[in-house]
């Protein structure tokens, strides 16, 4: 099956996987959207008003149609990078068009990660708070924290087994949503009038403070960005078909909640949740159980998405090279221990600070509107690159600029009530990404490369010089030089001056990260027969960096083709045909004290090295065998101090 067909192919298994992986966030929104709309009104907060109910349902329907269905399911899913989706995949497609596109990518990626801190607490809290209908005095906060801790602890084992159960569970969840809503619609079919866009217009324009209710309405589409991010797991064909079922179930439930609200107009909603009010009393505990599992699945999807996002940011030089684990054989599934700890701490902090899901609603949504606006910006550039007529591009920008701009403005009212939390998290992440990318360019500018050819003769002589004790049979240097004919001057310094490193064969390994997700290629350049080789790996941005394993595989191929002899050259060992030892050297830069440079660059580099001290060295990221790795510190001289006023005395 060719790659293009694979991305659009539809299968029963694929549809189930799509249900289990990508709709958790958007699928659990009926737990809090209608409740939030009723509680957010400014006229009489918490009072059920028919004007508000019809307008709210109409806004939800048209938001799901325009924002989720048209923008994401029909348009954005086409912008796939060899079947992979998400804001960084989209950025990888268009980044060569303009340097400033880095800005929307960083803002969008940071806001999406900030959303990953708010989604698990609000989803799980909304589900668990349903227990208050049965047990009014139950303490929900410890239960929510317990569930979140268990969820994050499970991540290190991989989600392969749990993932297989996600699809059927979410099928039950969406079926339950549809049936519960359908029963109430049958009793009060007049709620179907809400599909008329006039009711949405009337609420936003004529209802007092109606425009600001868009902040609550927006909660129904917050999972649309996650839907695009998980494109690689399911394929666009499966997403598009399964979305028909998901959207139908969601709309039935929203309208069912509307029907229940209409029968109670004039009353105060109080602590009641319209979602749980749809359930008959005998079903309530079962419903809460299913809702809790669905909320856990929603949280799992966001956690997995955050790991993928961080891995992509690392490959784009926007995040520290932290350790990435691949706990299962599932393609693309990974676990980032440092991010897992950060997310867990963030989620527990959010639960303890806000206590109730209704308080979290204020923090939720504001960050994700920024991500959606940034996706619109990058998507506009992608449409332009595909030579889409300018009239169509203009219409797209106009429509979605207006919709998402309105959502952003309406969400800003949440800022003092908790919206600042998600923006503060997002701003911190933007800071880290900016520092890391800027530092990468500063280091690249200051790394001195030299031609390798003039040093080959000296390298051979060093290799044959028996007066120097042998450092290793095979010495492997990780190099950032993109041209095969060049090498960092610091590597030459390390070999000849720091402590002469005599070896039988010198290997220079360079890793080139491609904009395609799953590229796995390598190229070998013989620099000096039997003395020096350069290996260039071309790895996709979603491929695990297991350089130790890949290097061994390349060497085996070279031996098989009789291009190199790796037998130990120690006389006693060569007779036994013993393979020589391999030793890796990773050069780690530090900030030299001899520096004078511009203020902004000085602050960036100080921040960079401050963050760097909290993370493991790069050999862990490259997957090198720690028993045979030497990490060498080399100074990063920015601008050496010029005139030193030293005076010689007798």
C-alpha cells in the first residue's frame, strides 16, 4: 500500500483507534460546556433562561461545524507532513518560506503544552464531581489527585495495552451521550429549533453580555487541535469518518441538555450539572464511572500529545535535549520522563489552586485560542505554498481570523479569574523555547569549522605513534558539521592538544534531522583508508535517536562489505580476531569566563546554561552506551576580551 493511500485508508480497527486516541478532549466537553454557559451569564448567573439555552446550543452547533468540521477535519488535515499532523509538523512544511514563522510555531506549541496542564484536571474533576449528586459531602480533590498520579505513573510502562481498550470504551461513551440526549430530545423536540443560526446571532448581539459567553462556548471545540496533532496515529480517512459519529453523539447530548434546561427555565442551576441530570437515578453511578474513564482517556490523549510535541520541539532545536524513552514497539509512541514529572506537578498544582472544575473553566480555553490562531497563520502560508487562489486564501483568513479573534477577545475576560494561570505556563514555555532556539543559532554562529583534509596526515601519524598510549581502538566523535569535508576545530583540539587521543580508526558521526517524520538513511564517507570515516545519519523528526544501535549496524554493514576491518590491532588480540573497543566522545560546551558580548545574547546564553544544568548530558539523548562515552567540556568563547591593561614590572 503506498504512503498516500495509507493516510486516507479506512478500516474498522482504524476507526476504533481514532475514537480511543483523538476524541478524548472534545468528547468530554459535554461534562462542562452547558453548565459553564448558564453560570457565565452576566444578567443572573446560574438562572436558566430559554433565550440563553437556545442561543447557547446554536452557538455550540455552529462552533463545532465551522471550527472543528470545516477548519480542522476538512481543511487542516490535508496539511500533513508524510501523514503526520500537529503545529510543529505544519511549521516543518512551511518554515523555509519565512524566518518569522518560528514565532507562531513557538507560541502555538507552548500554548498547546499549557493546555496539557489544564485538560486532565478539568476533565477528571468534572467527572468525579458527579458523585456529589449521590454523596453531597464527598471530598473530590483527593480522589482527582489520586487518579492523576496513577495516570502519570502508568506512562513509563507505555500505553499499548490500555490503548487497545480505549476505542471500545469511547464507543460506549459516545453511544451513551447520544442515547441520553436522544431520549430528552424525543420528549422536547422543540429544542431542534436551536440549529437555526439566528438564535446564535440573537444571543451574541442582543442578549446582555451575550458576546462574552463565547468564552464558555469555545470549550466545546478545545480538542480540535489535538485531533490534528494525532493525525499520524489514525490517518485522515479514519478521522473524517469517525467524526461523523462523534459529532452526531455530541450534538444529541448538547441538545438533550438543552431540552432538560428548557423544562427547568426560571430555576437556578445551583450545583446541578445538566449532563448528569439527563441520567435516570438508577444509572447515575454507572454514568459517573463511564464519564471518569472517558476523562482519564481524554487526559491520556493530551499527555501523549505533549510527549510528541516535546520530541518534535527537540528536533527543531526549540527544547532541551532531554531523554526520550520508547516503552513499546508502537510506531511513534514515546515517553518523556522529565515532561511527565512537569505535567504531573502542574496538574496537581491546578487541582489544589482551583479546587472545583467550574473554577478551572476560567483557565481553560484562553491558551488554546492562541494555538488555533497560530495554526490559522501557518495554514495560510501552507495554502499559499500550494498555490490556492488568493481569493480563497483571503476568505479563509477573513472568516477564521474573525471567529478565532472573537473567541480570543471573549476569553480575555477570564484572565483575572484564572486565565492568567494558563498564560503564565504558556509564557514560561515560550521563554524556554525562545532561549533554546536563539542559543542554538548563537552557538552555531560561534562554532568554528575547519577543513578536515589538512589534518588527515597528522591523524595517520598519531595513529601509528606507539610512544603515545592508545586511547581506544575505535574513537567516535559526535560532530555538528553539516559538510562532510569539515569538522569542528574543537574536535581537532581534543584529538591533538587536550590530551593526544591515539586510536586505530577515527569515526566522525553527524546526525541530520529531516523535516519528514520517519526518514532512516545514512551515508558513509571514507576520509582516509582504514584510518578515518564519517557517517552521516539522516533521521526523521519522529525517529528515536539510538545512535549507539544505528552506528553498530552501519559498522556491521561496512565489515560485511569488506570496507573496513574492525579487528583489534593489539598483536595478541588480533590473532584471536577480537573486535576492537569503541569509545564515544561528546563535546559539551560551557560559557567561558573570557566573554564580552551584547546584552540580549548574554542574557540568552546565561539562561541557556542555567536551564542546561538541570538536564542530562547529550549522550543520553543520542542513546549512547554510557559505559563507553567520554563527555568533554569545551569553552564557548563568544568574543574574547580585547585590550587587557597588564603592566610588566621588574
